[in-house]
C-alpha cells in the first residue's frame, strides 16, 4: 500500500486534467507554487522576541490558501489589507503536523513553530485536539504579545478549547457558516445532499453524520450545548451577513447576542469596467464548485431542457468540483473552465462575455463571495430564495427563484427572457 503513495499526486493530477482541463490544472499548480512562495517569505525565527506588541492573534483551522475556501480567501485578503496599511499581523494555523505562527511587522517576518498538530483524517468529525491546540494558541500569544484572539471560523476547531481560551483572553469569534450548529457547516444532509432545514431531530442528525464519521447518539446535543457556551463566552461574535446573524439568533434563542455584529468580508477581486452583458442572455454560466449541494445537478437539468429549445445559448461552468458532475456537463456541451484563482472570476466572466450567472446553491449560503465577484463583473445573477444569497441578490436587482421549483423554475425564468428577444 505504501509503495503506491508516491503515485497519488500523479493520479490526482490525471483526474483533475480529465475533469477540468489543462488550463485549470495549470492554475492549480500556480496557486500551489504561490502558496509555497508565500510561506517561504516567513523564515524560521525561533529567536523572534516574545511580546512583540501585536494587538490581535488570528487563529485558523487550515493554512491561508484561497483554494481551500472562502474563509481562507478572506484571511489572505485581510492580511494583504493589513500589509498595505503597514499594520502588523499574526496568524496561527496547523501545517504539516505542526502549529505554525506567522508574524509580520513592516518588512520583518518570521515563522515560529508552536508545537505538534494532528495530521490526517479522523474517525470523528474533523475537530482539532483540544490540548495541543490550546497550548499552541498560548505559545502564539506569548510570541506575538497579542492580548486578544480572533478565531476565524469554528469549522474544525475544538469548541471546548474556545471556551477555555475565552476564560483568560478577550475572544472575537468570526463565524463564516453553520459550523457551530453542525460539523457539516453547509447543512447538506447525507445521503440525499439536500438542505436539512436546520434539523433538531438528533436521531436524524446522527444518521446523517454517520455516513462520514463514527458518532455516538448523543453527539449532536452535547456539541450544540458546547457551541452555545462558546458563543456566550466570546466577547464579540462577527457574522458576514445579516442573514447569518439573525439565523443564529433563531438557532440559539436563549443567548442575548448583545455583541453580535455584521462585518462584511474583505475581497481579493477587483472590479471590471469594460464588460457589457446583453439581454436576453446569449452566454450563461454556472458559477461555483460543481457539487451537488451547490446546484450543479440542477444546472445540468437546466442545460438539458433548454439546449434543444435555444441552441443559440452558450453554456459555461466556472469552478472545480465533482469530476463526475463536470464530465456530465461536458457531455451536455457545456464549456467547463474548471478551477480559477481567487480574485480572478470577474476578469474571467468578462473575458468570456458572460451575460447571466447562475448561483444555484440548494443550501443557505452565509454570505456568498462568488456573488460579490459576479457583481464586480457587473453580471446579472439568478439564485434560489434562501440564505444570504437571496437577500443580497434581490438587493442588487437580481433574479430570485423559489427553491421548490428547482431546475424547472430556473429554466422557465431563462426561457421567458429568451422568448422576449426582439
């Protein structure tokens, strides 16, 4: 078994090449190279003076790599913003079996080893071990001199460790999803892949989680009790949208939430000025990861229904995802662009002259960075009527379709526009 391990990256590359194409694979390789270059810009400095007077220590569950998701994209954007402003920045995260602290102040940068970190899959929901994590955070506080903690996202982090740290330090908890409510922070229920509707049925929750991990029957009630304690212990709780804040008020109604605030996330993308979408749309794109809970299957149904009726429409898909779903889209003559670098989407949409973006998540998005990137390209958008994506798209004058209508509702909306073509 171990003899085959060196071939795994090669096999993965072949799978990505088949699913997304050579351009997307090259973009992935460039991002990996950029991440390595960014890390090498922080030399190991065990002699970095302790108490270096940085006000806040940022803590994350994964490295600051935009390819890993929205939380990490926001961390990279925040660090870039602090760097431009000349403010110091300190970030702690697990990397290759160690906790790594990165500190920068002006032109001075340092990487400090803060102890061992769990590395590899676990049989339980993916939360870091409490004790090594708490020790690493204390070490990071000592080296940075920070008096405050900002924990970026609850996914993958030990809730009891958060509670312990909040007992001795002011903690800001920045939530980016529903990780406090469920270890599946997107709330896509297994095996159906549909929105769980904020399930409070603990037997149903155990069945869902049991498709991935070994969990006890009382896992969810105990975890949600810890989540409520973590929320109550935090000095401030930051949400990216009014939707996520108000939904947490409903999910944890016994908490007063006096210090719960909305703070829109920073962006890496820049606006595009020279794109003029046309209506009715001639080029329509599915935007986001090609996954079931992101609506990729519904997009395939929309294409299958409308392609024979409107052969003039060009169909596109931007983003990586499930190879089988991407293959299905290719079979439907969809141009699959695959993985794109964080911040590059507005330029890609303009370059390919996209007229309409479909963001078809069937679970509630907490904010929707992709929505912002479409707006920066001045692309009209269509979404379903749930989550932050619905309220934010409606505020921008986009189209909102009832989720209950599914692919048929999306196809009907597009067909009406095409029939109105003069």
